[in-house]
């Protein structure tokens, strides 16, 4: 995972800190995030992601659980070593951020489980869960701020930027999952519906009925996923989701414009947004 360590580094740089200060924390956080990703794949029964086998898909549930446990233990061991070399006050703040992240992610996963195989989901309800799941990225940018500056306002703004980036990433994946036949199939049968499908489903009675006939099937085939893609596109499901993405992008851009060195932070979010805009158009 290069994205999270890179994000920590450029956040540090944006507020005048030394990017190297994030390295001792970026490593354990990457290990912990990797463990959370494996657990997420187990819960969602995701055997592949973007055409590649997951740990769960390649080695099975038992090995995946053990691998996640090992990453968590190693991550916290490395985190302890990193905390020894900073002030007690900063170390306590960082550990509190990570604790809060775990609780919020756990809560989000529990709420998400309730949406499994459910059709009549209010998009606003799902967006609330997305915001909670963004706690992962927020923790990284928040910690980068603590390691970089004593300016509480800048730290708060970096945390806010991280929450928005986390939401951007999740919604981007939702859009790309609808475009990928295998990912869409897994989302329908074993997870919850992606945001563009939720918007399409709530469009009108005709669209709802059309989608319901497909989504209630016990077996989804390629022709079904293609039909869903066409329905979502026709009913502006992609367009509506892209508008949500644009608002998050604009809010994140507004936050970072306050920093002296915001260019790399801008490139980071621009790459997320324009990847999706290009894919849709």
C-alpha cells in the first residue's frame, strides 16, 4: 500500500513538517490497514479485487484470519516502538486516534452488514456509513498533522481533509465496482449495493421494478450485470454519484487551499476524481 504512506508524507510537507517524521508511523499503520482490508474481504467474501486474488481468495478464510492477526500484532509492536521516540503527549494523542478509528470502523461494518441483500436503502443512509468508514484515512492525515505541527487548526484541517479523501476513495470504488462485472456480481450477492445502483433504484417506480427483477435473482450472470449497468446509466445513477464525488472534491480542495504547500494534496484528490470522471464519460 503506497497510497496511505504517501498521503501522510505530503500532509506533513503541506504544513511545513519533515516528511521523514511520518515513516516510523506510516509502516505500522500500513500493516494495521492491511489487516483491516483482509478482515473486510473475509466479511464480504471477496475472493478477488480488481482482477487480483485477495488473501482470503488465495489461501482461504482460516489463513486469512491468521494473516490479519499477525499484521495487527506486528503493526502495534512497531507502533509502540515509534511512540517511544516522541513526546508522551503526542504518543497519547496518536493512540487515542487509532482507538477511535477502530471503534468507528467496527460500527460502520456492523451498519453495513444490515444493508446486505437489501434493496430499499436510502442513499443518505449509505453515505452516513461511507463517512464513518473514512475514519481510516482520517486517522492517517490526523496523525501526520500531529507529527508535523503544533498548530491545532492545521491539524484539524488535515484530519478533515483525510475524512473527505476517505469518502472519495470509497465512492470511487463504488462507481468502478458497477463497471466491473465480477465486482458488481459479488456486491449484489454477498455485500451491499453500490451507491450508483442505490440512486438508480430510488429514481422512479419503473426503474425500481426493472432493477428488482434482476437483483432478486439467486444467480446473477453476465447479461444481468450488463443490464444493470445500462439501467444505472440511463437513470443517471452514475451522474448523481459523480455529483456527490464532485462536492466532496470541492470541499477537500477548499480545505487544503489554506496550506502554503497544497499542490501535492491537490494532485492526490484530483487523481481520484478525474479517474472516475474519465471512466464514466
